[in-house]
C-alpha cells in the first residue's frame, strides 16, 4: 500500500480552473487533471523564477519531490497541448496559505 500524500503549502488559488481548445465542446474532450500543487510548482519555478531548492522550501517539501511535481506538471501540460485535451485544475491534499 502506498504512503498517503502529504499536504503542500500553496499560496496561489486560480480563479479559472478549466482550459480547453477553442471551438471544441467539452463533451468531446478528454480531461487532464493538474493539481494545485503542480500549478504552484509551475508558478514558483517559471513565474517567480526561483531555484528548485527555494521552491521546495516554500512548498514545504524536499527538492527531489518538488522536481517530481514539476516534471509531472510539464508532462500533463505537454500531453494536453499536443493532443488537444482539456486541463482541469483540481485541489486535493492542499493546505492553502494566505499571501502576505
């Protein structure tokens, strides 16, 4: 039995949680689920321009776990973009932290 997933610190909560190809009804699309922790990893690394060790500290996780989260996010987004799938941002196992 796998170990239960730990809660991560997330400071970002998106207003929009679905992205899809324009002009294609949702009923025809496969949905790729992107977790809030994956979105937060993308935000910290690509928008805040932090090093992975800094990102990991902010998310209260190890650098190697942060790398796995980031790699998972990149793969899911790539699959969705290349294959014309919708992206849904989900929020499970998350401890939201208020921005200062």
